[in-house]
C-alpha cells in the first residue's frame, strides 16, 4: 500500500465519523487559531503604537534635552527648559548633510468652549505644515491647515471628530464655527479622525504654531523638536549632525545638559523587543491547547485501533507489513490534525479581521507564523499518533482475527 492509498483510507475514516472527527479536531482548531490570532493582534498593536509615536515616519529623529546619559524626556524635570532655538539656528540645521527639515511642535491641554458647550481636557498640538503632514491626519470635513494659515498666524483650528460632535452635533456642522481655548476665538476649518492606539482614542486638536501664543495664552512656552532626515538610511547621521550643531552653538555647560537624538528606528526596535516577548509568552500559553488537542487525537486513534482490530488482522493476513499498518494510522492522525490546523487558520483570519475592524487597526497576519502553526499541528499528529499506530502495527494477525 502506498502513501496515496493510505491518505485515501484516512480521509474515508474521518468522513465516516464526522461528529467524532470534528470534536477531535476542536482542540487543534482552537490551539492553531489562538496562536495565530494572538501573534497577529500583537503585531497589529505593535505597528499601531509605532505609528502613534512616529506617525509612520521612520525618517524622523526626536531631539531631547537633558543630562548626558539620561533617557528620553528626562531633561526638563532636572535641568530646566532647553536653550531657545533661534530662526538662524533652524536655517543652519536645515543646511546640514542628510537633514531635510527641522520641526518644532508645542503641546498643551485646554477646555474648548463653543457657546454654552465645553469639551474638557482636550490635547492641543501646534506645528507648521510639515507637522500635520507627518501626523497622517485623516480629514472628515472641511480642510487641513495650509501654509498660508501658518504664514499669517491665522486663528484657525482643526478639531477631532469626537470633539466636533460633542460641541456641534456633527463634524459638518462644526465647519466655520468659533471656539476658544481661554483666549481669542478660533474658527474651525476642519475635522479629522482622532488618533488611537491599542483601542484608546486621544482627543486632540491642531492649530498653527505661529498662532499658538495668541490662541492659547498662558500655555507652557516649551517646544519639542525633531529632525526629518533626507531618507531612512541616514536617520542616525541627520540626528547626530543636528544635535552636534545645537550643542556647539547653544549649550554652555554640556556636562550638565545637552541635546541628544532619539532615533525613531531605535524606539521602534525597543517596542518590538518588548511586544515580541509579551506575544511569545501569551502565544506559548495558547500553544498548550495544541497539546491538549494532541491528547484528544491520541485518544480517538486508540479507539479507532480497537474498532478496526479485525480489519488490521485481515490486512496482515493478506500480506500487509508492520510498516504499512504503522504508516496508515500515522497518516490518519496527521490528516485529523492538518484539517484542524487549516480550519484553525480560517478561524484566526476571521477573528483577526474582526479585531482589526473593531479597534481600527491595519490588518496584519504573519505568513511564517501561519505556516509554522500548521506544521506544528502536523507534528502533533505524528507525536500523538505514534503510540496508537505502533499498537496497531504490533497486533498479531491471528489474535486480531479472533477479536470480537
């Protein structure tokens, strides 16, 4: 008997006991589906977190200020605000090798008032045109902040969808309305989707940097800075060139505090290492269900051997070798686990797609993990099918024919 014939007999046996086969495969289905889904959700969350930090722009280098050797954003708490970066400094930095542009942003929090209605604790972000392009904002209604708005310090604002709905009932009704952040009124020119990460939505609005102090009086005077590199390959050089200039031109005591580049790729690598460890641990726990499913396969194969004892005796009497009997039952166990693995993949695809749609993530599914999960399910079939198959192969033809 060849492998093709053994495969045909295995499929016939599975189809002859449909309910029993489905219940046997259930552990494999859950195990494979869980592993693939958990890994996929981890990867989607990792990508979402990276995008929320860098806006999906790996050619960006954050500029931090603090004591030498300190972590990101440790400086202001211990050494005060950084030296003021002048327009001439920006011009010179943008002429350095591998530097495309120098970016300044400001952040704050305010209550946005519109008549008798108020949206409390809304994050306010100010920048130039490039800041808003990097942020990858998705427009819902109206328009984005333009270069003309930045040049003339226009008192305009772009709201998030939830804030616009809270204040005006809908994004469309918000366009053209006036709001204030405890200062002069700003006209709403656009509404965008809120940024989100890991299922949490951040309510944020956007104003031109040139109009920051007018629209948001009394706000902290501190800015955050970043350098956009000419390409991803020279991110490190761009950050180092910019911070070297700032330290030489503006820092008086570099032993106490200095400017430092925070490479987005470096941050992403750190995020990846953490999320992979967490995903691996959770995925390992989910893999236990595969072992439980393998025990179920072994149990049902032992039952199958007992039920087909006379069949085994007849085949041995007709000349079937021990190896052929062993191969037949091993293939049957592998068919059960492989079918369970395939169904588990379909289950994982559907569940992952649902999670991505609900959380607003970009759908990601790892092909290597999918292939590995199916191969592992087949390995489970071999390992847990070996004992029943060996038991069947060792049966004596005479004893098997006498079996009732």
